């Protein structure tokens, strides 16, 4: 989003709350903003800072993947992606496949480190990558299949030798070594290789004694010295994992825009929100399903915005005769939708606030000269009300800016305006017939 446009909206909203999805901006306001803003976590704007890269290493079957999965599950945040070093195994040649029992899969040369490094550099630069899919039964990559990994705020790279190569290691901001007893690792490897990879116990034991243990002593264990955090007992060490999760949360913090503009509030992402984003972005979704899941997202934004209204304490008597101390909902409230997109949020607002008054503002684009107010219909006493300004899509921000300025001219204090927004775009598609 252009710096001037973002600043204009945020300065105009220096009193209002701004609610919606996720915004990003590299701009800095000319003066501090006292307003709040709320956005559901997800948008098409790219992250402004480089991602936080975490390397997780340890012996084979030490519990690295379990630790990574527990970290991701506890974060409940779509801004974390996992990349496995195992995906970058080199495919065996026909000759190597004939003598597969003599091939050392735990040696650094077994991995395509150059491709791994290339993928990590692209992810760190905010680009999506295609990660290979390796078939452990055939010992080669699936030629026509890959896993697409999108750029994210946190990237976890997991593998036995991710600390071995200095170039890969230097990309990491945090290094974790999972330290598990050798007997436990062997038992887990036997279970995994016999059940998941179709091998027999004897071949697993032979491979462990011939290659796995020597490689661990020669390459994996020495890389432990590069670790910032060592987790004994792997996934069983809940205390260590909780501390790591807290550290990652601190690194993530609130979204950058929230630090630049204190009036912005971003709704924390959950798997429910991410799932609905996945559905409505699917090109094969039906129109009824698109409307249904879009309404659900809008309802979440509206409810979150209502939570920023002032409340007063109120005592009531329950049917059992007990005294309950609760809160009294703000009475002086109205909605204002920016026509036409804002009208898609009206049903959700009515469902949450029975009998709420809703005003309208129509701002028409006139050539390259910006925006011009065409129509307005607002409650006569709007200056006495808290206003929920409805506009699901924020592009250049010019319409939102002009609508906020109009409300201020009508006597609405800036601190009583809550701007509810669902999706923020970095580019305005004014000339794109598809939108």
C-alpha cells in the first residue's frame, strides 16, 4: 500500500478504532495515533520484515518432528511453516538402488544442500517455493509432485544435519538441538522404518550400526555446539517447548502495523479463520458456500469490533435470586456502510445488535482526481453515537479516509469511530474487470 494512502487513513482514524483482518505498512505516521484498529489475521500484503528462521536438529528419531509439531500446534498461528531436510534427499541412481543397503543416508552428501539453501533463501526473501517430495520406499523423489510452501513470518527447518552446513546454519535466527537417549532413538527408528518405510528389523539394525551411529558421532553430535537451546527428552519436555513457544510469540509480537499505529487491532489467527480463508479463496467454491463462509468471517470481525465499545457495570437478579454483576451494552450505537461493499457487512451487524440503525455513504471515483462524495444518509443524532464504519476491502484507503473525515465533520468524535475491515490489499485493482 502506498505510504501516503496508508498514512492518510491512519491519521484520519487517529481517534477511531480500525477493525478487520491483517494490515502491513512500512510507513511511519507523522504523529502518534491514539486510535485502535482491529483486523482478522490474513491479507494479501507481504510481511515487511524478514522471517524468523528456527533450525531444529538432533539424532535420527530423536523427536525433532514431534517438537516442531508441538510448537506449531501451541502457536495456533498460520504465520509458521515447517520445512523438512528429508525432502531434499538426493534420488539414488540405478546402481545405488541395487546396493541400497550399502548407501549412507546419514552422510551430508546424501542431501541436496544446494537446493535446500536456495529454497531457504527464497523463503527468507518472502518468496514461495516448491519443496520436493521424497519417496522413502523407492529412494527417489516424486518427479511430478511437490509441496508448495508460502513465505511466512516464522520458518522452522528440521533435520539431522541442518547445522552441518555453515551457509544453511547462518540463515537461522535460533537453533534448537533435540537431545534424546540413543536407546530410545534406536527403538523409535526400528518402529518407524518397519511400519512406515517397509523395512525389516535386521536391515534397520545393520544400517544403524554401519551408518547411522557413526554419522551421528561424526556429524550430528558435533553440530550440537551450534545450538542456542538444547531440549533433553524431545517432545516429552513440555517445559522447554513452552519456553520456546513463549519466545517465538515474543518475536512475532503484534503485527508490525499495530506497532506503527496504536489504533490498529489485528484479530489473532486461528485454525477456524485460516480454514475459512482457505475455503473462500478456492476457485472451485460454489457461490452459496462463498457467501456463507464470508458471512462467518464478517461476523467475527463485527463481534470483535463490538468488544471495543465502552461498557458500564450493571447488577441483575438471576432466576435463582442471586445477584450477578455484569456489564451494560453501549446504547448509543449505529453502523455506517460505505456503499456498495460495506453493505455485505450489514446483516452480521444486525444479527449482533438488534434494531441497530445503519447509515450509508456513497463515494464515487471521478477520473484520476481522487474521490468525490455522492450520497449520504446518516442518523440525525450521529454525533452522539458510537459509529461502526463498515468497509470489507481496503485498497488505496481513499474512500475510507473520506468517509472518516465526513463523520468527523458531522460531529462524531474520532474516538467513537470503529472501522471494521476484512481484507486489505497492497494494490488497488480499479481497472481490473475481474474484481
